[in-house]
C-alpha cells in the first residue's frame, strides 16, 4: 500500500533566523514543496567572521533554514544536530557552527552557492529547498530617531538588530543587488508566499528591498501571507506592537498587496486597529493562538500550521473578509 502523502501546495517562505525556522517547521507539516528564500545580511558571529575572511555569503541563516527542513528520521535529526553544533574552544574555531564551515567548504569545492546548499539539503533529506535572496552579501543601514529627537544612521545588521533607537527606515547596500534567479522563479511559481515572523527590519523587510525579488513578489499569482511576531523584540522593534509592524511594512512596500495577516490574539491589544491596518494592505486578519503553551514567545509549529491551513481554506471557500477568534481559543 502506498502511504506517501500528496506533495501539497508550493510554498515560498521569506525571512531569516529563528523566525524563518518557525515558519518552515510549520510548513513542512503541510507540504513537501517548500522553498526558503533567506536574507544574506548577517555580519556577526560565525557567519560574519566567515563572510569577512572568505568573502562569501553569510551562511548562518541558510544553515538554520536547512536544519528546520531536515527529514524527521534518525538520519535527518542527527545531521541537523551536526549542522547546528558549535565548537567551544580558546582558539579560532570557538563558536563556529559546523554547518557554516560545511556550507562554505561546499561553496569553495563546487563554485556555486545554490548547488552547495542543495547538497546539504540532500544530506539532511530536507523537505524543500533553501536559497539566498541575493547573489552577494548585503549590508543593512537604518535611519533612526534618538530619544532626544535627533536623527542618525546605524550601519550593519548586527548593530541595527540591537539599536535602542526608533527605526524609521532601512536600506540595503548595495541598493540593487543581483537576486538569485532561482529565488525569483520560486516566488513566481508559488501558490503561497509567507513573510515573517522574524526580526522585522533585519530579516523580513530586506526581502522587499531587492528590486528583482520585490518585482516578483508584486507580479506573482500566489497569495501572500504576513505572519506577525508574538512580542516586541529588544533592540530593533522595542515598543512596536502589531499595528506598528504593519505600518513599517507599508512604508517599505507601499504597493505590495497582502492577502492575509496572521496574529496571535494574546499579542493584540486593539483588534479593530489591527483590522484597519491589515485592510490598508488589502488583507483579511486571522487571529489564532499560534504561540507555544509554555508561555515563551515562540511559535508552535502545529498551531502555526493550523492557522496557515485556515487561511488556505478561507480562500478556497471564499469565506468572509476577516476571521477572528477569542484569545482563549486555539487554532
């Protein structure tokens, strides 16, 4: 008897770091047709050191996306743990992730970024593909307003991520980097595109600033879902609620239509205001409990997958314009 499951819709998830990993962990419960398009602006830690020393894309966010898509078997989980393992020493290897070194080694041997990532995906038995959003390393600059009202510019992903000042706009350098053709094609051929959750200014919004990728996001026939964070982060989004996140999104992509916004009701103080902000993006708001039950601000893969399924069923059934549940009801 054939027990294999149907491949599912074609999803493209855009982001980086732990937020993208949360999305991928949910999507792998729904489909085997997943493409992660990953930011390449990291300049800190192991990734930053390899980027500076070897003039390569920062591999860390790409590694995390691959680990999130690993096969759910002893083989896949073991190689995932190898990829994520960090050395601890008093020498040059301290805090380097094994997966970062493996990815960069494959890039040097094969001479092709995507081919190297595809080989790591094969090793993991990954359910999906991981692609960089651009062909060259990027830098992030942010316009900030200080507490005294003065303005300034903060440069570098690792610096922007922890700035205590209010961010008004972010840019990427170079301003028009070459997008990976595979990433553009994946967006154009997707059934669903998911942006977020994640570090808003350093992981989510940079995808909207790569011209070829942004153009693909505008013209794709795919439905677009925006998944909001569970809480404001320290640093770049300190003090920002869900409405402010959507306002920042509109500032950076004012013409991009979003079809659905997914938020946890425990993170929303003013539902009516959030409905209004979602409507300004062309989106319907879906409130579902997507956080883990342990009280930590982390997404539960099963709950997030259920919320995304609700979005899909809502569109397939063409039901209403806004769906909301009470804060105590799980998705």
